[in-house]
């Protein structure tokens, strides 16, 4: 019969206790609530960066050409956040209309929710989503660089020229001017379809480069693209004229006020709406509205809260449409000035054009008010 050994039992018990303590100490850091909180905190604190200067701004992004049509996004930024997003241009026609109708509202909602262009593509609308995100980012970039209403004249200006109709399609040029020089030029509209796509793809980059190099609209036409070149130069010149006009109005401010401040005595509030527009008037372009016979886009000049001028920079063209537009547009322009609003009658025989005109006119007035 074996004798018991109390000392041995004590030693074994002590060893087991020490091993248990060591094991507990080893596990403790991974269950420390402080450590767990640190691993989660960066995700919880992540969020969209503040956009713009805190003021309310309405900014329109670049036109992004996709496989199925152009996409252009406009956002409203207030308090450093995106409060509204919508697509002023989107693919239309056939199946594209249905896809845009389903995807664009989702993209608008995602842009506001995310407060950035870091949004997911909508399933089944890959190209539209990609174009939307690019245009959205360019609008955000303009807010961050002071490109919206109320920005100082010392900063770069982004100006869009008139739409010039050519034999093969519209041409519209947008430029960035900084320190009196053209730093960037691009065609936001150009002839597309068939042979025109190839010609535009070859000529427009050359025209953009020539515009920056020359610093003016005195540039040579690209061989084989005579009509596109002529339209480009006209639209470029109108953009330069607008840039000069904006600089001139800023230089006339008494007391060295920032450009965009009211010229009326006692008024120093920047970025005012149409009700306090400058004496020379504020020129605003509406959305491009697609109709059954072609796009319609209206530009208005607002002074002292009234429409002093209205014109269509885009209208249905080709065949019978040219005649209808030629008859209807002057009447609609006159009605817009007389009414001072988009509450105008349609012109007989031009129902679709009239409806598109009124929509674009209303969006222009909304932009002026914003």
C-alpha cells in the first residue's frame, strides 16, 4: 500500500493554479473592451468630408459621354453636405429610358446619403452609373475649389459657351480661365453618330489643345473637320466673352468687394438670388430637356427679379423640326419675358417643343433663385 505525499499534492496544486493564472493573463488583452473599442472607432468616425465653403451652392458637373448617351449631374451643397442631387442629362431612347428611369433616382439618393461620389453602381446600369459618378465628382470638385455661386473673382472660372448648331450636330465648349489664361478647354457637346464620332474623336482633342495654347478663339480648323472646328471656335469665343463679362462686373464693385456681391448701395451679400441680381443681369441656363423631336435648352437673363431676355440655346432641328422651331421659339421667348415665369401657353403645332421649353425655362429660373 502506497503512502500519500502531502507535499507532492501541494506542489501539483500550486503548479495548476499558476498555469491557470498565466492562461487568463494571456487571454485578457483580446477581450479588453478598450482594445475592442479602438478597433471599431475608425469605422464609426469615418464620413464624407465637408464640401465647399459652408454656403449654399448649386453646381453642375461635367458632361460624361457613355456608351448609351451623356450623363450630367447637378448638386446642391449646403453646410458642407450634398442636400440634393439630380441628373440634368441621362441616356434616353428605347431601353435606355427605362434603365435611366430606374437607376438615376437610386443614384441621386445614394449621392445625398454618401455625401460623396463613392457610391455603388446600380445593377443593370453600369455605364450610366459610371458616368454619373464621374460627373458627380466633378461637381463636388467645383464646390471644393469655389466654383459655385459666391466664389471670388481671384479664383479660376469655369465658363460654358453657347451651343453652336453645325451640319453634323451641336458643339458646345467649356473652358477654365485662371489669371486671364485658358487653363483647360473641352467640348461638352460634339457631333456624334457614324462617321461624326470618329471625326470628333480626332479633332476635338486637337482643338482643346489649340485653345489652351492660343489663349483665344483664334485657332486653326482641323483638317477634315471644318464644320466641327467652326462650331467649336464660335462656342469658345462665347465662353471667353462670358468670362470677360464676369471679370468686368467684378472690377466695377465699389470698395473692392468680392465678385458676386450686390452692386446696389448697402448690399454686400454674395450669391444673392434673382431678386437681388446685379444691375447688368444674371444669365442662367436651364436643363437640357429631351423631347420627341430633339433636345430643348433655354437660357434667360434675369435682372431685378425679372426676365429681361430668353432664348433657346438648343432646339429640335432637321426636316420639319427646323421650320417648327423657327416659328415656335421666338414666340416662346417673347412669352417668357412677358410672363416673367414658365407659366406660358404652348405654341399651336409645337406641343412637344413648347413643353420642353417650359421645363427648361423653369429649371433656369430655379437656378437663378438658388
